[in-house]
C-alpha cells in the first residue's frame, strides 16, 4: 500500500463487507462504517480502534488521517485506490497468501 505515492512501510489493511470497513493498522485493529453511495463517492466514519501502543503510532496516525480525508474510490482487479479532491491518494493492493 502507499499513501500519497510513498510506500507505507508500517503496513495497514482494509477490508469491506456489508457496509463496514475493518482492518489492521501498524499497531491496532480498527473498524468503521462505509458510506459509498453513489459510486464512486467514499467515506469511512465512526472509526474505532483498539488502543495498543507500539513504535509505529505516528505512522498509524498518518494512516487514519489519510483514510479520514478520502472522498472517492476507484476499484479494479487487483487494486483499490482512495482519493480526495485535493489529489491525495491511498492505494491498496490485495494481500497474497
């Protein structure tokens, strides 16, 4: 994954199912509600996360802040790109087992 074109080495995941988004940040698991209609609009709100400390908390804060800014999505085979109206982007690729 990358944030604003920079690889996000700390790692984070995003999954979406039945109107909920969830995943693992660098330190904490998280969940929130997805507002994605009409497509391609995109928002995650009401995010809650566990409260574990680790060395990557600043990176996790950047991840959550970037996700909060995203307003639109582009989805295709093997990717999910989230963007805002200022040109910021969070890009995900599928996890390969």
